[in-house]
C-alpha cells in the first residue's frame, strides 16, 4: 500500500495523478479537515516533486544547517519556521515528504540529494505518530508528533498543545 499525505491543493492534484497511474497496489490519499493555504509554486518548488515521495520545497540561500521535514498540513508551518530561522541566521531546508513509500523507491543518489548525510540536524513534523520517522531524521534528529489517542478539541488548541507551532519548531531546530 502507498500512502500519500498532500500539503495543499497542488500536491492533492498530483496525488490523484500518481494514484491513477500507480499499478503497484492500493493508494491511500490522506487529507485534512482543516483549511490549508496553497503553497506558491512560483516561490517554492513545483508540487510535481510529489511523485518521488519527498522533494526539496524550499532551499536556503546558503548550505542548510538543518532540514525541516513535513507532510500534509504541517508543511506550511515549516515554511513559516524557515523564515523565522533565517532571521536567527539558521539556514533551513524545507522538505515536503508526502509519501515514505514513493521516496523509498527512489535511487540512492536522489535520496542523498534530498537528505545529505552531512546534514545531521533534522526535524520531522507530522500530526500523527512519530513512529518510523527515525529512518529519515536519523539518531541526531527529532520528531514532533502525537503518540497517543483520545484528545478532542478545536484543531488550533490541539496543535498548540502538541507543539505544532512555528515557535516550537524554531526552538527545536535551534537546539538540534
């Protein structure tokens, strides 16, 4: 099974295309109930990178100090965090990673281009379990997620409670 969690309307359109063309088993497209901003494809990378499972959405002007990895609704938070980190002279690469399964099928050179071994500071953010993220953040990284069930409240309150805020992402990235 291939799971795809798109970050916005552009990635959702690409996810449908990938699902229709996919012949290797079922495809699940996981969408949010929350309204999401559409990521500007003139300013950031094109959503066609979704077909590779993960792609560099935004690159800093200089070599990255840290890689921020997100999926689904959390990607827009990472873009905002990248700007705040830039103000602190921390250069962050933002990677949209809508599908582990698609990314894992890529050749080693592509994987290395997205997640270079020499950039060991990595932070993943997903409003779901952190299980499995160690493979991409490695032992030097950190994952923000929700590792239990049963919370119910307005989305904004839950995001704040579980650390899905620009401020928390910036703080964690600073201390990696």
